[in-house]
C-alpha cells in the first residue's frame, strides 16, 4: 500500500474532534486545558485540536469562566476552602483573573463555610488535647481554609 493511501486512512477529520469535544462538554463543563488533554489522547493533530477549541470558545460552547464558576460551586458544596479551590483551578488551566472573577461572582462566606465543614467533621465537642487540635488543624488546612477562617473553632483547650 502506498504511503499516501495510509495517510488518507489515518487523516483526522476536524468534525470528529469537534464532536468528541462536544460530547465531553455535554457531560460537564471542562476547562480548555482539560479538553485539550482529553482530545490529545484520541487525536494526534494538535493544530486541528486547537482550531476546534478556538471555534468552540468563539461559539461560547466552551468557556473557562463558566467552568470556573461551576467548579467553584461544586467544590464549595464539598466543603473545600479558597486556597484548595484556587490550586485545583490553576491545575486545570484557569487563569488567576478567571479565578478571581468566579470568586467575585459567587462571593462565598468562607468563615461560615469553614465552620460548616468543621462541624460536619468534628461536631460540637471541642478538641480534648493538643494532638486532637493539631489533627483538626491539619484537616482544615488540607481542605483549603486559612487559619483566619477556622482558628476560633479550635478553642483554647
């Protein structure tokens, strides 16, 4: 079989890339970086992938801002704090500007959310010793809250 026939068999159709991207977006919002990573696993032509992602963005079918707002709401409902959410968004390719815009649009009360997360995990009883207090502190830090958000919950024990 001549080489040019093989190239025709393996040629990538831009419509296939678009369809795959739209299938992914139909399930949930994706950042551009996430979509590109997933599409690169199926399609070898990065230029065509970028072209289709540009089209989807222009048509507002893919939006990093919409993704950031959706992601923020989802992570808040899971009890995550602002530092962790910011870090996870950056890992997904969201710019600091988009992250800030999403945070401004949602205006979460981090202090109240930290208290809710803390109470769900530990209840109303105060920490009995320094070891337990440290464990609770690590949990809240892991969740992405700053000491300002939850320090008053640790008590003076």
